[in-house]
């Protein structure tokens, strides 16, 4: 029941075909950027924490060519018509909404002093949207990489990721941390992108044990709470830090949180407990991974999920069910650990499995989830893959 990932070459061909169909032209530049999955370290990228994501082998690909006008004309295989907007003027939000991610990135380049020439573009994707796998960061990073190609310039990768994060803040109004864009921009084959979100420094950590398979299960639900929910959690953590009187969550211990429990008040005290404990768990998980200690990893992933469910309250019954199904399969059935991944309120879970049992595990997860919810989940394996790059100019 493990679904296959469409090869990148097929997506590139689909994007070229779409560009030809929509605008009657051949691409001069094609850019790809992946979604991401996070193994552990959730909702702490905006709290000076550590996160442990990798770029998945699912991509947004954009094929484009200059059109000799001052406008961008963009179509997506997801539908939504053709988005047309002036790229020789300051950017404003508009319809269709999905094009705001591109407008935001165009604005970032304009603010660096670039003059953006008009272009036609076609977008295809194998990153499920709204599934907690960061199709939005993939879209931003693919757009930024496309503009690099069209302008024949190269941005520093960190600067590019931060420009994309700003696009998400200003044009999608999601006050996200740095994880998603960093994972999509810095991702490398067989490497996790461990990020110290205090220094903003990513470190590429080997992840190539053939005995380990990462199974991603998209619950296919996306609860509408999500946008306001994310912002309110971020606000809770800012309030908590202010009440604790600290400059950074890295200066806060679990003893500090316990001592200030009543002063923090509910739910800020529980949010604080999540942040401090998740930072500690992520450090331990990185150490466990480096010594291939999977027995230590499983309980850390379990504790992360429970903390997100009970203290941070960003899980939902479908995510809890999917994680619970994996837990019931258990270590004897080849499951090393399972948790929700990404922002929550729906979306996906990540299950670390023994490779020779991964197919069977995915089948059981699908069958039980379908039986209990009536929903057919999307379940696939993924490996750490190449981050955003120009096709034919992979770095
Ligand atoms: P996630 O990042 O977890 O996938 P978001 O809600 O942050 O979820 O981003 C999803 C949005 O990104 C979609 O609503 C759409 O606006 C945009 N998007 C994603 N994929 C595509 C695509 N292939 N074509 C056009 N827009 C897309
Ligand atoms: Mg997103």
C-alpha cells in the first residue's frame, strides 16, 4: 500500500507540456523545490529550538520562459485559472490566492533591487497541498529558484530561504518559523537538515541507513482552525517567554516552567512545557540517530506526539488515530516511532520503520485508518532528497 513517488524527470516533462499547452512556448528555465517532513522538533522553530527535518522526494516544479511583457502569467496543474500580475511594479495581494506565494517571492527579489522581466510559467506538484508537508515552502523556494534562473543570478541559500519565509509571513499571513523554507532550500540526498533555530545555522546530518524507512501518512484532513491556531500558538509562546522574563527559550529550563506554573497560567504553562521538553527531546533524538540507537528514538517520538496533543494542542483525532495505529503495530511489528509532523490540525504523521516491514506496516495503517474513519489515507515512503535547484543545474 506504499504509494510510489513520481520521478522528478516526469514532473519536469509534465511542467514543460503544461507550459506549452497553456502558453504555446517551450521552457527556458525549470526549477524544482521539495516539500519536507520533520522527524522531531515541532513548533519550536520559532522558539529558538532545534528541528530535524529533511527534504522529501516530492517536488513542486515550475517551467517558465520570458514573455517580453511586464506581466507574469502563471498556471498550475492544480487548476485555479491563469494568474496574471505585473512584475514591474510593487506587489499587492490578490486573486487567485495561490499566486500570492509567488507575488511574495517576486517582492523579495524586487526589494533586493532586481528588475523582474515578464514571464509565463506552469506549475506541477507531487507535494500534497495542506498536508503538513509544506507545499507552500516548496512553492516559494521553487519560485525563488526560478527567478534566480530567469535573472541569471544566485542568492546565498540562507538569504533565499529567509526571503521565502518573509513571503509566507507577508503574503500568506502565516507567522511560520524557519524550518520549512530551510529544509526545502538546504535539503540534500541522504542528509537531515538539522537546524539550530537560535543561530539560524543548518547542519547536514547523515541519514542513509538502508534498514530505516520513513513512512509518511497523509490523513487527508485539514481542519479549518489551522491558520488562527498556528498564530495563537506562536503568541502563547511569546507571552510565556515574556512572563518568564527570558530572552530566549534556550535559557529556560523545565524547573523554571514548573516554578512559574501558576504565574504562566493555562494554557501558556502547558505551551511552555511543550517548548522546553521538545527542545530537549530533539537534542536527544539527534544524538540517538548519530549512534543508530533506535530504541531511544521511539520513546522520544512518542513523547513528542503526546506533548503536541496534550500540551500544545495542535493534534486532532485523525492524527492521533494514525499514530495510535502505528503504536499498536509496535516495535515487534517493525515500528520504531511515530508522531504527527508539521503544523498539525490535520495533515500527516511520520513513522520510522524497519525497511523490510515498511510495506506491511503501511498496509495495516491504511486498512485500519480507512475502517475507522471511512477516509482513504495517502501513505508513501520518502528519503532525504536534493533541495531546491534548477533542472540541469543541480548543485
Ligand atoms: P502546506 O504548506 O502544509 O502544504 P499550506 O496551507 O501552508 O499547506 O499551503 C498550501 C497552499 O499552497 C495551497 O492552498 C495553495 O495556495 C498553495 N499551493 C500548494 N501547491 C500548489 C500548486 N501545485 N499550485 C498552486 N498552488 C499551490
Ligand atoms: Mg505551509
